C-alpha cells in the first residue's frame, strides 16, 4: 500500500496482525499474536450487536464412535452421559455421522487398519455392493448416535470421507495416487443416490433425521492417497460443483430435501472453503443451505469474508465443522488452546455450530493399536489411560464451559474483549459470558452490563483451571449493572446471569403461543388445536410463559404474521410429539420433528433464513405423521421469536468497500487520510488516518437527519497512539466523543444521541498530531 507521499508507510508493518504458523501433527494451525496483554481491565457487552443464533456444539463421529460403540455398557453408557447429557455431562447436541466406505474388495482395508487409529477407521458401508443395502452394518457408530439422541442431541449431519470401495476408480477407500480423484465418474449418480437412500432410511426407519448431507470431506488439499491410513478422497472444485448439483436434485426428486439438505464444502481451511464455494455455479450455491468449513488454517480475514459474503450476503447458515490439534504443554494448556480457537472462530466466522474433530482420542483396541494421543492434545475431548480407562482432561471441561451453558436458541452478541464470548437468550432472560485468561498471572476483570435494561443481582461462575473441573464458585454480586471477578492464571470461566432484560436496538420480539388473533405478532389457529395456560397443570418442562398449544390432526395449521428480518419457532419436545412442516409466505415447506426422548419446553425447533423487508407469514402445518420412536403425532408450539427489520445504515460506503473514501473526506490535513487493504476489520478495505508530530487529521461524513429520534452510532476502530476520538456533531455542536484505546487491536465503539429531522449529523474520526496510525471500519449510523 502506498501512502500519500508515494513512500510505503512503515507504520503499517507494526500493526499488521502477525500470523505464526505451527506444524502440529501434520496440520497448520494459525495463532494470532494480536491478543491484548493481560492486566486488570473492563469488558463492555453490546446486546445491540447480534450475530448468529446458536444451534449447538458437537463432534464428528469419525472414528471414535466406532470404538465407543464397541465397548461394554459399563464403559459406553457413562461416556455417553458425560458427552451428551446436559445435566450429567456437557450436553453436546450436534453430531456428524461418518458414512463409511469399507466393504468387499476394498484393497486398502489392511493399510487403514494398521494406520493411525487401527481397526476403528475402517467404517463399514451400508451399500457394500451396487444396489444391495445392509442396514445391520456400522452398529457401533449407530449405537453412539442413538445414545446421544436419547440424551438430548438433536442436530445430525451425514458426511463422507470416501465413497464405498466399489464406487472408486481403484477399489481403495483411502484415495488415489498423485492426488487424483477417486470417485469414478461412472458412479456419480450411484453416489448421490446412495447418500439420499441413507438419509431416507435414517429418517423413516430409525427416526434420526439428518439435517444436512455433506458429500465430501477436505476435498482439495491432496491428503488422500492409495494405501493411506484413513478413508478419504480428493474432489476438484469442478467435480464438487457437479456432485452438489446432482445431490440437490436427487434429494428433491426423492422428497428427502424436506428434511435433509446439502452442506458444503467442508474443506480443511477457511480460505480453501471460500475458494471452493465461490467456484460453484448459481445452481449449486442454491442447493447449499449450509456452508461448512474446517479451521485448521485460514486467517481472520478469511473468516470475516465467509461471514459477510457467504453467511450474510449469501444467506447461508455457517458451521465450523472440524478442528483439532496436537499435544500442548499441559492438560490445562490444551483447554486454553481449545477456548482460544472457539473465540477466534465465533468472533470472526460466527458459526451457529462449532464441532470438534472427535469426542474421544487415545483409544486402544485389544490388539494394542489405537489413536495415539495424550491428556494434553486436542484431537478429542475424553481420553483413555494406558489401562484403557476413560478419563476426562481439562479440555473436556473447557468445552463444557461453552456447551453446557450456551444452549441452542441463544444469540451471540458483541463485547469489547477478544478473550470473552457473550451470548444472550431473550426467552429466558439469561446472559452467559465465557472469559479465558491464558496468561501466567491472575487478573481482575470488570464486566459492564449497562447496555441492558435490567440485570439480575448475581453472576454464577463456573471455572476450569489446572485444579478445577468446571467448578461452581460462589455467586458474584452485580451492582449498578456491573460486576468484577478475579480470573486465575490459565483459566476459563463461565458466568451465568439471570433476569437480564433488553429492549433496545436489535431486540427480538417474543410472542407466546397463547397470544391469539389475526393481526401482526399473533398466533392464528385453525380448528382442532388444544391449548393450556397458567402452568399447564404444573408442567415442569420449562414452558415459555407457562403455556403451549398442540394438535394431532393432519392439515391443522397455525400461522403468525410478522414484520421482521428473521423468525424462530420454539416448541415442546417429548416422546409423544409428531412432525409438522413449516413454511414462509407459502414457500417450500420444511419438516420439523418434535420428538425427543425427554420432555422439554421452550426448545428451538426451526429458524428462518434472512428475510426481505416487509410483512411475512410463518405457517405451521400438522402432518399427522411421527418419528418411528414417538407414541403420537401432535407437534406442540411454545412461542416464536422475531428479529426486527434490518436497520438501514444512513452512512454511505460505511465499510469503505467501494475502494475509495467518497462520500467520506479528510479534514485538517486531508492528504493524511485514505483507504487500504492490509488491515480491514471485515471485507477488503478499511480507512486510515496517518497523523504526524505536526499534523493532525480527521475523517468525516455528513448526512441530514431523516427523522426526530434517537440515533445509534458504532464503528470498529484501532490505533497505535492512544490519542484518537470517534464521535458526532449535530448542527455543528459536538454531542458524542468516544476515546479510542490504543494498541489493543480493533474494538467496537458505540453510542447514542438525539437529532431533529432536517438537522445535519456529522460523523467524524480524529487523530491528534502524534506520529502513528489509526484505522476505522464498519461504521454504522442507524
């Protein structure tokens, strides 16, 4: 990037985020060294800045589930409790089921069996020969899936490491020589039919619907070769495009798309996944409802790109579908590394589900082969000792700091600290904060919750350290909407705060099922619905507002008209609940299964995609069908949650993505302001100020207030001098002036002010006359 005087600005080098790559177990892991130094500091939470709805936390099932399912009940039942039960364990609710490939004629069976995880990586296929299905296969992995479902897991995905041996070009399920593709082109249709058939059987016969089908795993890095040590196959971007189109069409043709849709591309790093997805044609992109990526590599800007361009602009759900790494310096160091990876992904990619590679590692077969690991690695959560006993190192409890408390239906919200994850559930008025202290010193942190309308009187901490395993500590008093807590060295601490209310910008509208009528934000029921209120006979299942509504009559409907950007349906799950379909504005109806092994109210059942401005109608239709495990056919409704219409940003070129400053302009010394590509918060560009010891500089945009009301101003800003302000003038009078902290990287700065219709609003960013730099990005005035 060239500065105003034609010479490269050397200050840029001092503020580039430095990525140090570490080779760990053959995988590149990128570490951001821009994290703030630890010292006593404060964290401000911003509920107006909302991101994804959390769908869940989970694990791939390759290959540990083949091992776990083979254990006797005295071992596998407690393991399932610890992994999937939200009360007795950490409540993982997302599982990625590996469609196996091993069968007759697999010439690489022995090389895989002697590889990194021994016999457990040879996963049998349900279609061992062309057209012949054997549903007794893969009983071990299936036992784990059923055990997870019976403990509350509810989000399942099917994915493929390799097609069955008979579909490959060389009869080898570990790949082909020379990074060649191994799925024979003559079997493309067989392959997509195979995926659709498995999804249909899981749904119709076993009652375990697969929400998404991912047809390939890490398709482009060239890891998969003949006589390798695990299942895998290389898939070029062109073939990916072909397979996505064929699979989407097959799911539509067979009716499976009503409950199973396409996820892709599931590549090894975010940059590769972005490249794969961007290579797809419009038809393939339309079939992909969920963007999956692994985060073994890729920068934060790659994550930002995926969120902004694929998730938001492309209206796709985002998953972090696989991550792990090798041995760390200690068990708690592994926990810290896990938490830092979750923080990085959630704060840039904003995935709705975060999935670790395996739920267990270091497992042993009777012959002594196993997946070599330690209590300090991150290839799994649980582990085994040298005697084969299952143990739970710090990393397991660290995962619980997130998965046990941030439950499906919570929304991730912004805060000012890169070491803290924040999520809010409007349905239960609960705020959860997860803070990580990776330093060797304790630090006092003050949490500022003043942006909420009301806050409960206490925060309950749950802490993981080298000597504590998710230990519940004494409540911390919340006073004046703030509390302070000491975070020990090398710790992960979750704070749960109840009775937190928020009605400001971006707040969702809650509509209880008992609110009936034909207007906006009311449930309009057809005949044959039952209703109960006032606690429903002392129902202890956690019903929202103590009511719910149900019907078992096929064709019965309930609809809600609303004006919002997104809507979520919450219902009651139970052993006697049925299947409904849900549609928006008469569009494609998607199936939702209300069955669960245990009764629970106020459960997230479905979320719409991002909707256009205007009035929409959600329609729920009773099908009269049920999960084969259920005893009845009625779905039960509890509430809907409606996000407000997207606020219009009154500023033009607010992210500087036009590639120029206009209509922004420099003030005082205009030549010291400009745009650049080397330090954006999101996207490609940011704006910079380059003050000198004798020259200060400002950046300005002026608009006319469209109405008399309160306005919200926000931006992400960073600098290395600490003498920088961000604010606004109304009709020439300064109304807001925020100090921008130096040397902490990008932070969110937000404030409100009032203006009268027709007044001028001047938004400005100002750096005083000190040698250095200041940047700003993603400015918003709503």
